[in-house]
C-alpha cells in the first residue's frame, strides 16, 4: 500500500492533472488494483474506535497531510458537530441524527454539462477507489481537528458528468428532510443548505467527496452518505448529505454568505490575517489541546493551493 | 415548620448557597474528569455566561415574587443571588481573559512585539474596542462590579438608602447588556438570547409598572426601598 506524506508531495507533483493521472497509472502498474485492499491493513495502524457502526470501506491508498499532528479521536469528531439541520448545539447532531436514513440515496446532477441526470449512490461511487485522506479541518469558529476521511477526488467525479465550457462554478445542495432533520423545521438558515466552488478549486486534487471516516462509512452527524471536504477552506464549505450537483456560469450564493455577507464570503479560505468581524482568525483551538495554535494560511495547504489565488485580493474575496 | 429568622439564616440560606454553587461544581468536576465534551473550554465559557444571566434573572425575580406571593422573607435571599450572578460573571470574564485572550496571545505573538503583558493588555483593549459584543459584555461586568462592592449593610448606611437604591438600578444595565452580549455573539440561532430577552422584559415591565403605580403618592421612606432596608441583611 502506498502511503504518501505531504512534504513528499511538492505542488508541482500534485497540481498538474497529467502528473496526477500518471500517479494513478503507476499504482495500477504496481499491481495495486482498484478492487478492495481490506480495511484490515489500514485498521491495523489505527484500531477501529468503539461505537463505530458504519460499514467497513475498502481503502486503497492513504495520504497523510498532517505530519505527526495527533489525529482527533472518533468520539470527538462525531459528537462535536456543526450541522444545523439537526440543531444548533454542538451535541445536537449526534443526538438527533439517529432517524436520518442515508440509504437509499440519489444525487441530481444538472446545469452546464453533457451527462445530467439522477444518479444513485451506487452509480456515484462505483468507479472510484476509496482513499484515506488525513486532513486538518478548520472551523470558522476558530477550532480545528485532524480527521482521517475516506473518499475520492471530487474532480474525478465531476469529470464523469462532462461539464462544458460554460461551467465556471459548481454548486451543491444538502437534502431537505424536515421529518428527519428537526433543525429544518425552523428557519435557522434558509434551507436547503447550499455551497459552491470555482471549477478549478473543485478539480484540485486535495478536494474530495468524503464517504467515510476512520475507515467506515460516515455517521449521520458527519454528513452521511457523502459530503464535500475542501481542507484549505473553513469547514462550512464542506457541504453535507449532498443531493444536488449543478454546474453553473455564475458564482453561486452559498448559504452562510446569504445569512451575513459581512461575515461569510464565497471563497472562505483559511486566512489568519483576515479576521471574522467578531473574532480573530489568527489562532485556533485544536480539539483536545489546551493551548491554542497559530492558524496557518490556507490551513497549511498553501504549497498546494496558493497558486489558485494568484493576484486575488484575499481580503476582499474572503 | 415556622419560618423564623433563624430558619432562614441557618437552614434555607445555606441550602440556597450550596445549590447556587452547583453549576461551578459541575463545570469543575466535568473539566477534571473530561466530561465536558470535545471542547471543555467552550463549555465552561458558555456555562458560566449562561448562569450569570440566570442568576441575574433570579435575583430580579425576587421583588415581583414578593409582591405576588406576599412572602416578604424572599428579600433576604436577594443579595446572595445577586452576588452569585457577579460570581459567575467574574468566572466567565476570567475564563475569557485567561483561556481565550492569554492563550491566543502566546500562540500568535511575535517576539519583537514587546512584552507579553503588553501584548495581552493590547489584545483585551482591542477586543473591547473592536468587537461590539465584547464591548457590551464588558459593560455588563462593569455594571455589576459596584453592586458587588456595595452589597453590604455598611454600604447602605454609608451611601444612604436612596442613593444605594439608585446605584443598584445598574442591575438593569447589567441584565440588558448581558442579553445583548449573548444575542450579538450567536451566529444564526437567536432562540436562547430571545428567551432571556423575554424573561428580562417581563421582569423589567413588572418593575416599571410597580414604580408607576406608586406615582400619585409621594414616595415616603417607608416605600419598597425602606422596607427592604429595614430587614437587616443576615
């Protein structure tokens, strides 16, 4: 099994797509098939945590981007959540997501693409080998975690729908199910939750569609059955329980920007020098730690993503 | 059981005292045993803030309850309850200063920026100046401070009953600033601050109504102020 660490991966290796494709060819040539490598191999490095009820995922490769930073325990990742569809308390999603049914699931794809339509979860997942990606997650509220996601590159999925030249942005929506999601019975946010990315951000190798956590399928409170992870942006960009994917010409209005455009923008790149109007973003509390950490530009992924924003005023485009 | 002065002093007040310590004991025990969830410092900050507002509400409810129930002895508990509001407010403030501001400063401070204390003080001043919700939170604390300092019978005598009464109207400032502080810090869900706003609104309306109903008669020393002060705080 191939394990890559972030320092080994220079941006020149990650960013250009043709080189990325070549890495996949290498993997195939090396005989590591896209078929399952038993989770047991990965599980041996990190024992499955008590209380995990998800199904095992077949992890093929593992990317650790966080060096020797301690991985956040499963309990913390699954009981401290911002998922307002289930309530606004940090413990509400774990408490209230029990009735949510992530299966059967389908995603409606539309907009500027050649292959729109309704895709079942199985259709979505079938061609993509699952990778483990250990990423930092930085919430806009100035706390953070290190999370071992299981997923696959978002770009690989989006390519299958063949977006055309008019597709400048891609927008996503969360499911609307007030019967199973008590928070949606009030207008806490203008449901359904919407988020979006510029196409080059969406195609970046670091952006993934996550379907699991700690080697098993996502708990409901973490965005089952599939959610976005864009690790160089604030966590609210990681739209959960996705049912809609649209390729659009104009920058979509993401929900938090709609709520308060003074405080939440579209790009939402992690940036210690651009404060939230009500609190500083210069430091963060890593869950589990007492002392605060200085926040890193692009959440520590500057090498890999800074070039996406060359020439942009990141204070105006926050 | 006859509700004598001694029963109040030696049984009821100690009970209320111990009960009022409940929240801080719960938070301290929880922090020590790792039972405050993934972000204990956030729990402590929000918990102490919550109980500041609750004790403010409880102490402001004393007089309305007295009027409605006729149980005048309730007034004997008001000072203790008000001081507990100040206690939790101080815990909340100290938590913010030490576990938020100070830890922030030592995380991001550049060595060439002068002393640590200087950076710490600058960080607080900046927050109070630039973040409106911190400004009103700080104002709420400042409003409570003179009330805590002048809470004894000695101060009532020193200031005179009427002046003491006027000073202690700052409790309304503290309550309003506290609710606004809470309201301005939530991101989307204003339900909890709204509940406090309604509670304080009701309590304030009651007090205003009482004050207005006394208007026609000239306010004699034996009005509410006098009656309260006649009870030697025990």
